[in-house]
């Protein structure tokens, strides 16, 4: 994580809890979060904000969330590990796309994707 990325992250954190951020704070967060990508940290920030209403966010919260997610991903996808930090985020995007597709199918009144495909085949021929 670069200094500018840490600055961007802390700008979002400040919106959530009204903290005052200075250059020293940005530098310390950058050093602590250096092994992680900005995307991972932003994802972890959203997860933290969704589940914690009283805790004051510290870098350790984000580190814990990211490490847990990386570990969960590796355990659930033994053939998909990558040396690229944040590779699990692509998997999260895939899951979200599936969720969107399922909701679209259900909105059409179908319980199963097969029903939607069969109906499409009937209308297409």
C-alpha cells in the first residue's frame, strides 16, 4: 500500500467516524497495511462498517478481516490460490455476479436457472 492509497483509505475512514487524519497517521497506517492492496483494505473497511457500530477502527481490524478472508478463500478453493495479493476479491466478484443472476431469474418468476433457460429456448425457436 502506498502513502496515497493509505491517504485515500483514511479519507473514507474519517467519513465514518469523523477522525482527524494527519500525515503521521497516514504513514503509520501505510506501514501497517503495506502487505495488503488498497482494494482488500477497502473491502475490509466495508465489512467492518457493516458489522461494527461501536468499535473505533484500527488497522488491526482490517488486517484481521483480510487475513480471515484469505484463509477462508484458500480453504474453500484449494486449486484457485494465487500468489497475487487480493486474488480472492475476483472470487468475491464472481459470487456477487451469481447472486445478481439468481435474483434476475427469480424476478422472472422462475425457481431454477434451468426453467429460465428452457423458457428462453421455447421462445427462441
